[in-house]
């Protein structure tokens, strides 16, 4: 299996995931978020420019929406999501 196949496999959940439905911080080494219901983020740690603006705006992510990026910590204000392990 080539490197690109491994990357695709990892981003598709082959390393497992964590279900989050509370408002405490969840930490780990994650490659993506998929929202399982309409959700609002309280905090996110990863290589995202202006993530503070995203949080301050109270952006609602609809069920099924995905964010693909390395994430080390996530806190929800409301909703639920799956965090895919790296």
C-alpha cells in the first residue's frame, strides 16, 4: 500500500475515533472532525488561522459536516461529533 493509500485510510477512520457529546475538552491526536448533529465549537487547537474568530462567531456546523486538519484539542459548546484518530 502506497503512502497516499495509507493517508486516505487514516482519514477514513481506520485508526478509530472518539465520540464527543459533552462540553469538556477532548485531547488527543486527531485528523478530522465529523459532526453527528448541529454543533457549535467552544475551542479548537490545530493549525487553523483565525480559529478564535470561528469560535467568537458561534458558527454552527450542520450534521455531517467534516473538518479535515490535525487537531490536538476540541471543546464543544453544544452538539456532538466524531474525532478521527491520526
